[in-house]
């Protein structure tokens, strides 16, 4: 299931600072899907965007104000909001 693959990839991202930097620097959801795939985690862009939408829906305003790039938004979708 895609959500399980997203969660597994998120755990990997949280544990690997180099991978986290790659995700944070991503220019698109497609880049994150490809990066996840290269690490053995298969999910679709649609699944990632749904997860992103759910994360945004439940976030408070201060969290949303801290999102300054697509990479930040993706990190938030993966459960790790990054603030500058």
C-alpha cells in the first residue's frame, strides 16, 4: 500500500541526513517519488500529494508559515516540518 511505503520512506529520511537534504532540496513531487523508488519504496505522486494535503489540512498556521519551499512542504508531508 502506498501509505505504508510513504511511511517507510519517511522513517528512512528521518534517519539519514543526506537523504533528508535531498528531499528538502527536491523541486517536485516527482523527484521525491523517484528518490524513494531508488531506495526501494514504491508510491505514486498522487499518494504523496494526498499525504501532503492531509498534513497541510491538520497543520496550524504557524507550521504553514514555516514552509518556504517545495522541499519544506514535502518534508512536512513526510512528517518532519523543517523550519529555517
